[in-house]
C-alpha cells in the first residue's frame, strides 16, 4: 500500500498496482472528471437523505454528460436508519438511471468509532457489522471483475 499526495500522482502510478483507490472530491471538478475517465469503477457513497442523494445524482449526470459511461457509476447507500428509508433511496437512484449496490450500511456508531480510531469499517467491534462491511466489499470486487469481462 502507498499513499499519494495527489490524484494525478496516483493515476500516474496506478499501472504498478492491482487496485488503486482514490478518495476524490464530492463535487464535479476537473480532477473528478480526470479520475472518472481513467477509473474502471466510480463509487459514490450517499445517505438516504435528499440532501445527499440529489447532489450525488447531479454529479453522476455531469459525469455522463462529460462522456463517462453509466456502467462505471455506482452508488453505495450508507448511514441508513430504516428499511423504508433504504427502499425509498433505492427507488430514487434507479429512477435516475443509476446502479446502487445491494448491500448498504446501517447508521451505527460502531462504524464511526472504528474510523475515528484509524481503522477500516471491517475492523468494527461487532461481528454482524463486520460481516455487513465485508459483504459490501465482496460486492464491490464482483462489480470490478464484471467490468473487466
């Protein structure tokens, strides 16, 4: 693992790695477009609130307008409180024409605590939450592999 100071540097070095993850800005910018053009998969996390969903969809619309293929764009739902909230968010995303991962993350203080301690969400103290995070990662890997086929 190596950490790069800029997305451009990470992109220049990406061919040396099996997997490169870039945590980019949550808005359309030249850097976002450059990352998206070179990425095999663009994952946008969002909660179920319209305040999160609307800008995420607008970002994807802007990327598609700039020539990014829709099949590279996937949303992941997180910080969910109820099943109804999750279902409503899924419908909103699907009506906008985008993919959303089947596994979503619940609103749990344990996830934040793990991250506050510098850990990954798969290092959370509770096994059920750890399993949920691992299932999401497996789904992401499966999607990456599908994009290569």
